[in-house]
């Protein structure tokens, strides 16, 4: 390969490598037109580097031409505003320069997939340009193997934090990029050696390097799969909802019009979600700026024309129209949002004003909802029910709500080790429902004094429906099931929702990551506090729990399983040693059965009724002894050839052949004598070695396995030349 051909090949590698690196953003954009914005500057810079070297110019002219073309190419390829005569206007120049700073923040501040238009297209352009600018020149103008590799690796390191939390095939893409760059560096190193010496197999070295990287990487992924993505580093984006924690969870009530909105298309059994309160900050549940346990994606972000759902399910289409009574920042939602479209009305809410949290599937409008708004949205609706055996997710430290530790002393009776975490939660819900009393007055106090001393810690437990939800969510979190408090409403007749329809409930997180509702009716106190009366004293929680467990042990409880009196689980080391001991015991037992099987086989062969059986079986005993000692001879050889291979029994081999091919049966005494002679030869073969050979001859099952294989075939075909029809014998006859 000439120097010019090598430079062209290096330029092609730069383009291909950056295309693979930029493909990590596939899940971030709605389609792949972003690759055009990212690869146009790469191709132009590679061509510029090749042309500059062809004209024998240095890096000064290349750098000057590349930097001069940054703004025009960005305006054309990324913003798609080339301007008159391909010269961008001053407005476009300003958009390119300011967008180069704001574009990455805008991208990570938008729920994927992002529509590939506007200033976000500057992100792939910047990655391609900033990586290709040095890489293209180092590839064609220097012979250093790793010089052009470093900018490409920097591009890979910059692309990953800009993408989604878990990009599709990220590990596979990383392996391919790493293998290709390593092979490229190896080829460049070999090419450099040819300037002072002959080539020494560059292709083979590169192939070996790539194969090594791929095999080691694949083995590492297989042996140590990385299913925990919580340590991924993602850019947090721009936070333009700094007061989300202060946003009221419910609309402000109005006395002149209690009708809030109408919603059509809500599936039966589902409720519209307003606010999701997922953080207890010591005195009340609030919506968190970053949802606990969300692994980095649980923040309020912009939405585009489409939103990627996190879990599968059926799709629902809902249309919402607000009434004059609605006053809130929260946007009614259902399930996991996939698209959102506002009716166009100048001066009213637009999609750009909406901020959506994927972790809580809740949305709010900056500046508040306009009561004249109408919008349509599509969402994925998941499961709403669960069984007691459905596995729940292990809560993170944040999801356990550390500020709710004050409740632990009151939860001790329910924190039973023999129960699953979900069963503990359901047991607590049953206690609240059967022993609690509900106040009909409106109150939202969620302080430790209210939830602890005056509710769960009191024998006369009273509270409002909202306070019961707050207590239930906090108790579930402390008992080992991630929980959060949700406010919303189920549309009534003709889809109308008024202030009286607003309610609250608790959502629990299950192992698949989905959140399912624990309906208010399952934990709300069953008694209503009448005016002028006192709440009925509740029994001691310890006695209540024990009574419920005793009843559950009879097997008729659908929510709580019977206690399991199991011994403490053995340590993993003891279990492993026990398994090894069982395997070794079975192996020793099988070895001890091998000599017994050989004795039984020898006795069966000795009692054969065939006139030539003693000759055939006697010689087979010699062959089996040789096989068990580790010196077998092929079964297809003649008996004389087998005897020569073993170095013993040549006369016995001739005698066996003569007897088998004789026109008539020999004397029975001669057959017995032949059998005894074969047994002496068998013992001689065994005694030729030391103790190890003798033990192997007795314990090795090789001859037994070979005999089973021969018998499985002997019923289908005749395998030896001295077997006639109707008188088949073992192999070697």
C-alpha cells in the first residue's frame, strides 16, 4: 500500500469510527437525520486534510481553513440555515455561537426521543467537528499510531453522558469501536516499521489484536454482567423548575365553580394523576426535584413531539378540557406519556411550557395551566392490580425515606421477618382500615407528631383520607417497599371531574420497575368520626398482628401468607461444600460399582450357550483388560493383529480364529481351556504395570462404555467378517 493509499484508508477509518460513536445517540433522537449533522463536518475535514497534504502544506493552513468553515458548515448542516450564497446571516452566526454552549444542556433537559431539529442538532455537529478536527490531521499527516485514536476516544467519552441512561447495545458498540481503533493503531504501527524494515505481517497482527479485544470483552460481559446502571454519569441538564417542591399537590378550591376539567378516553378502573409526591422531607410529602431511586432520569424535563415509555403496556388516548374552576400547575396525566399535543391558541399553554418527569409520570406547566387549555395525549397504561406473591423492588436508601425514621418504633409489630415486604405492607394497611377512624374535615398535616403520635402510635387513631395516604406511603417505605403518595381523580359521568372527586392513594414499586396503586379503600379507616363522639380504642398492634398471623396460618388469607418456621439459612460456603460432598460421594459409589459390573459381565460371558461364544468372549476379555489399562487396540483389526499390538496371546488369537471358522463346533473341554488361557493373559496384562495400572484396570469403566456402544449397534448391522446370519457375537469376534 502506497503512502497516499494509506492516508485515504486512515481518513475512511476516522469517518467510520465517528459514525459508530455518534450512533450511541440513536435513543436520544427521534430519527437518524442527526447523523448527517454529525458526519458532514467529519467528511469535509478528512477531505481538507488529504487536500492539504497533497499540496504539501502544513497544519497551519489546515487549522485556519477548518476553523474558518466552522460557522458556515454548522449553519448549513446543523441549523439548516445556509443563508444567501451559503454565507450565514449575523442572526444565524449568533445562533451557532450561543447554541454551541446551550445545545448540550437543551438535549439532556429534554425527555427522549428529541426531535432532530433546531439547536439540538449542534450536539452531533460539535462532537463530529471537535473530534475529526485533530483526528483527521493526525491520521494523514503523522505516522504515530495512537495520535488520531486519542481524539476519537475523547468523542466516545463525551457522547455517552449526553445519551440516555442505558443506550441500546452500548457495550457492543464500545467493543466494536475499541477493537477497530486498536486494529487501526496496530496497522499504523506496522506501516511505520516498513519505512525502516520489511513488513512482518501487519494484517495478522491486527486481526489477532481485534480478536483478543473482542473475546476478552465478550467474556468479561458474560462473566460479570453489569445490570446496575445507577453509577452511570449523565449530564443533569438545565433545571428551570426550581420551585417544584413548593407546588401545591391539589388545585386551589374555588367556591364559584367546583368543576375542574373533563377527560374523555380514560380506561375503566384507572384514575388521572395530578401530582406525585415521592419525597418525605421531615414534615410533609413533596414532589422531589430528582425522584429517589430514579437512577438519574427522574427530573422534570422538556418534551418533544414524542416521548419514549419506560415499560410496555396498552395505549390509551385521552382528551382533556379545563373548566374555569381549575387553578394549578399540574397537568392531569395517565400512565406513561408517549405524546402530547395542545390545541393551538395564541397566548395559552404550549408544549414548550410543559415539564415532564418520567420517573413519576407527572407533568406541570411553567406559570400554571390556562383554564382555556385543551390538549390530547397518548400514554402507555400498565397493570393496576397485584397479588401478595408479586415481587417488589428493594428500596434505595433515599426511597426508604430517612426522615420517616420516627415511625419505626410504631412499625415494629408489622416488621416480621417471616413475611414478605409486600405482606408487611398489606398487614399495615389492614390495621389502618379495621382500627382507624376517619375525620371528614379537610386537613393536610403530615408532621411526625400527626403521623406518629396521634395516628399510628395512638389507640384512638384518627385522620383525614389524605393523612392516611401519607401515613401508608411512609410506612410502606420503611417496611421495605418503595412507595409514594399520589393525588388525582377518577372522571365521573361524561368525564367530568369536580373538586369533590379529588382523592389520594399510594403507589408501590414492583420488581419490573412499574408502579401500581394501593387503593385508598384498602387502608382508609372503616369508621367515620361523628361530631361530638370519641374514636373507639384500637387493640394493641402486637396483639392484632399475632391474631392476623394465627388466622393466616390456616391458609384462608388472600393477602398474608402463613408464617414459615424455617431454620436460619446456611452460609453459601456450607451449601457449596455440601454439594461437593454429595458429588464426590456419588462418584465414589459409581467407581465401586464398576468392578462389580465387570465381575457380573465376566460371569455372563462364561455361561454363554453359543458354541463359539467361549472363544469370542474369552478374547474380548483380553481386549477389555487392555482398554481398561489404557492400551486399547482397534476393534476393526483381526485377532492376530490385535495380539501383535498387545504383544501377548498370538497363539490364542490363531486358536480363536480356527475355532470360529471351523466347519463344526469344537470339543467343549477345548473351549473351557481356551477361556482359562485368556483369563491368564488378561491377568498378565493387568500385572505388567504397577499398583496404579492395576487400580485403573479394576475401576476404569472404559470397557463397559465401549461394550454398551457395541451392543446398541449390533442389533442393526453385522460388523465383523466371521459373523453369520443368526449368530451375531460381540465386536472383535
